[in-house]
């Protein structure tokens, strides 16, 4: 009897190994509405970031208006607003708008964050909070309300001009306002 069980044991071990390898590669591939596989764009994968790192990112885009969307995979209003944020970035990129996103999810959620970014075909700088999903994350990024989605809008000099709790039409209005301002960032460095 022992001899007859061993082939089954080997078959079970092979099946288990195939299952583990399949899961380690992301399991079931992402599919779009048409059933086509959605490749994960390398630029879509979130990198860990803290408040100082975000400020450096904003400063690296001086000369552009920068919209930062703070969101999380556990937040349904965030997931609903996210495609609109990406669309704003695509629509106004040629006028000088840069969109960045910061996920407020915990580090264990990174695979879910990356999967969502891939599904959304996020083609902007995407980050995940280095502080996880707790109150420290909200505090470090200056989100005093503790509510997301939360947006920060920076002018072409890298100065934070507006914040918004929740998605609203006012975001696009303020983006227009800042895009219409003079793109001369040098004058912001000169003494008044």
C-alpha cells in the first residue's frame, strides 16, 4: 500500500509547486473590459515615499502645475475619482500639468495597489506612503482631516496653493487657473 501512495504524493507535490509558482508571478493576469490582458507598466508601480521625498518630486517638476492625489484601495470614493485624476493629467499634460498619486495603503497592500495602477494604466509618478495606512501617514503628509481622497495642487514654482478633501469640479477649475498663470518660475526666486 505504501508504494501505491507515493506516486500520488509526488503528483500532489508537483501540483502544489505549480500553484506556488503561478501565485508568485501574480496569479491570474489582469484583463480589461474587452478581456485582453493588461500589462503592468513599469511606471505604474508605486514606490515608497515620505513627505520630504514628495516635496523633492514636486520641486523636480518646477515649471509645471502639480496635482497630487492621495488615495487608497480601501476607499471607494478614491477608486471612483482616480480615473478622473489620470484623465486630467493626460488632458492637460501639454499645457504643463503633472499628476502624481500617493497611496495611503499599508505595505502589505502593495500588490493590490500595483494591480489597481496597472488596471488604470496609470502613466504618472505613483507612490505609496512610507508610513503605512495609519494616522502617522496622514499627519506626515499634512492631511489634517484624515479623509481621502485628498488632493494638493502646486503652482509652477512648487508652492502649494490649494487642497481639496474629496473629488470636486473645483479641482479642475483651480488647475485651469494655475495653468493660465505665467509659467515664469524664475520670478518666484527673485526678492520682491
